[in-house]
C-alpha cells in the first residue's frame, strides 16, 4: 500500500525517454459518458443474480444526458454494475415525481410510502381536472340558457294564443252590439275544477249538526208529522247554538301530599317560637 502513495518513481541509469512510443487507444463509440460517484437512490434487486442492493450504497457510475425533458428539465441516465455479478443496471431521473425510475437490469423493491405518494393528485392532474370541470360548467350554462329560451318561447306562444282568442271574440260580435262569448277549453276546465273544489270544501266542513239536519230532511221525505219535524229541527238548532266544549289544558298541577301521620293519630309538635 505504501507504493501507491509515493510521489517519485525509480528510473534506472539506462532509461531513455525517447524510446517511449505514444499509442492511441480505441475510439469511443456512442455518446460520451461522464464518470461520477453516486449512491443508490432506492433499494433494488438484481435480475441476473438476485442480489439485493440497499439504498445509499456507493457506486462508480457513468452519467449520460438523454434527449428527453420534462418542463425544460433535462433527464439523466446512470449506469452502474451489480456488486455480485457485475451486470449492468441503468436508472434515470424522474423530475415529474421528484424521484428516480429503474429502467433495466434490476427491479425496484416495494415501498408503501411511495405508492401512497403516487396515489396523490399531481399538479398536471389537478389542472386537467379543473379544465374538465370548467368545460362541464360551460355545458351546464348552455343548457340553462336553452331552458330559459324554451320557457320564454312558451310564454310568448301562450300570449299569442290569448290575443288570437280575443281578436276572434271581437270579430264574432253581433250586429246588435251583443258580444258572442267564446269559451275555450281552458275556461271550461277551470270552471269544472272550481265546482269540484267547492263540493269538496262543503263535504269537509260538514259538521255533526249538518248530518242531523240531513237526517231530518230524510225523515220529512219519509212522511213524518209536522210536530215531530218541528221538535227535531228545534233540537238540531239548540245543538248548533250550544258553545263548543272547552279545550283541554296541559298546565302542570301540584298534587297535595297525603298526611299519613294524621291518619295514624300522630300529632306533630308545634314549632318553637
């Protein structure tokens, strides 16, 4: 080990530096790779021999600049060798997820925290989602505008129908000045509904007195005498004039306590003044 640290070397007396011939090495094919010293960015397993390489292990790697880019950020590729079988392993940077991506020669170990991070929404996905929501919102606005236009057209059509009906009524006016009333189907339907509502209200507000009067009417139709009819009508009228029963109250009342001592003959002493 001491020989590696010396600063001077031994030259023999017959050393002739002119005899040293410089020879060119083989020309490098492909892009120029820069040697760098790095640590493994993630734990991985070699696909050739099954060796596990832990995160942070140091390697002499070769760095290559690829033609790919993400948002004008260059992507670099690194070449390392397996510590057991010397198989080539390559991985490159992933600026989109602020991580590294394993390409070939090894398989990245499962990392639960990384899966949870990848499941989160990225900036690009958030922008795409907001853009989709904006487009959907515009579609809803168009649909609402179309609905309002359709309602406006319906109102205009109804108004035109009323104007035509009124004009037809004026044209059919008689020569003597009498106006011939023209009722359309809507007026008839409205009158029929009003009659039905009145009948339902009359049936709903029919009281017990009304039932008695109706029964009395049936008795009159069956041939009851005048005295019986007058007595029955008088009773019904008296029942109708009677005031309604009082409404129940829900006030809280205190119940008087029973003095069991007095029932047993026990006398209480008067309080001392």
